[in-house]
C-alpha cells in the first residue's frame, strides 16, 4: 500500500485525525515496508564486531584487546545490549567481522571475518577493495537470510568512531571537525590528538566512490553492517538504524543502493558529536533522544517497542466498524 493509502486507513480509525502525532507517521513508514497489520512483528539484533588499525594512533581511550573481551561478554549475555534485548524478548547474534583478539570460547559467534582487523588508515588503506566488496556482499547475504521482520544492527570495535567519522566525511563532504567526537570518553588532549590523526587520514585521498571510501578509511564491521542493511531491506524487512556508527553504515548502504533508505527508520540521536550533523545531512528524523552513545544496537532495541506500538494502530476499529459517530478525513 502507498503512504497515502495507509494514512487514510489511520484517519478512519476511532480517534481524531492526527491525534497520535508522530506515532502515525511511524506507522505509515513502517507499514509501507511491512504492511498494514498489527501482527506481533519479530525483531532481532545483530552486533557486528571488528578492530581498527588506526587505534595504534591513540584515538581511543581503550586498548584493542577490549573488542575481543566485549565479544566474550556479549556471548555470555553480560552487556547492556543483551539485558535490554532480553527484557524485550529479542534474540541477539554476534558476528566476527575482523576481531584482532577473538575469544577462545566462541561457539555461538558467527564468522564473517575479513582478517584480524583493518590496517592503520592514517597511513595506508584500511583494507583492499576486494575486502571492501567482500564485506558488503557477506553482509548482504546475512541480512537477506534473517528470520525476523524488524532488523536491529549494532557494532563493537575499539576506534570504530574514528572509522565512522572518516567514512561519513568521505560520503557526505562534511568536515572531519564537525563529525569527530570523544568516542569511548577521550579527554580534551586526546580529542585534539584524534582530530589531528583523522585529519591526516582524510587527507591521504580525495573524493572517493562509496566502495573505495570503505576500503580507504572504513571498518570490516561497518561494511558488513551496511551490506546487511541492504540485504534486509531487499528482503522486505524494516531496518532500525542505531547511533553514529550504524548511521555511517546506513549512509554507505544508501550510497551503494539508494532504494534501501525506504526500509530504514533511525532509532535515536546519539550524544556522539557528529551524529546530529550526519542525521541532518541524511534528512533523517530519529525516534528517540535519550543522550545515549553506547552503540551495540541499544538505541535500535529501544525503538522496537515504539515501532510495534505504531503498527498496532492498524488493528484499531474504524468508526464504521465500531458504530461510533465521527468523520473520516477528506479525500487527499
């Protein structure tokens, strides 16, 4: 159904026209992807993990070993994303896209590795073009095969705010200074260092195609997530985009396959400095603003309940069905 047809359905329900505000707009946007049904839509969360060679330049407050340690924590259901997902009844899958120090006990870890992390993009390409294309294609197949209707994607990787900043800069043309943030909690001195390093990395190359931008400055997990967004959208799933890093992946997905944007809803506005600028460039209006900046898909998870509630509106009785006196909206 078209957006106008979906809106007319809502306008005929037992409520004043437009009285549920943005919830109606969310219902129309999600309904255009999933259909006008109040079915209990299944959701899933996938966390893509990978390491970044640029971490050696001191752009993160944590060492690279933390990526593998957090992957182990995800597998043990101990992270924020795990407990929020459990509260909402949403299954979680962890994908190794290129963790430098993967955990020893990783039976439940999905292996889409492109290598033990990227190279240092401040000095050389982060990955080969073949690896960039391979990450996108592996993600595309993964997203297409998901067993859910609402796909939430998160990430984990020390220095991945640096990769996301650089990729967003190359895709959008926004200045690095407008996109760079504190990531895992840098102090002022280390933030200044991060800005200098990212300026060096950005200056290595000029304008780039989307795939070449991923190869030069991106991350394995960001590329795989972008592919998963394309694959999920192509399979008729609604994609809930998380914070800054996921939005950089969404920008890449849209640059590669513009039509996938119709299947995306942006879950929240991250407190990470560059997210607002990137959302504005994309013309995206997020559902939530809770001052969060963790990543892991936590914002996308919280948006699932809003989307489900919005879609439930299609199950309301119409004025005619309920025998309630009222006027439907005029023809549009």
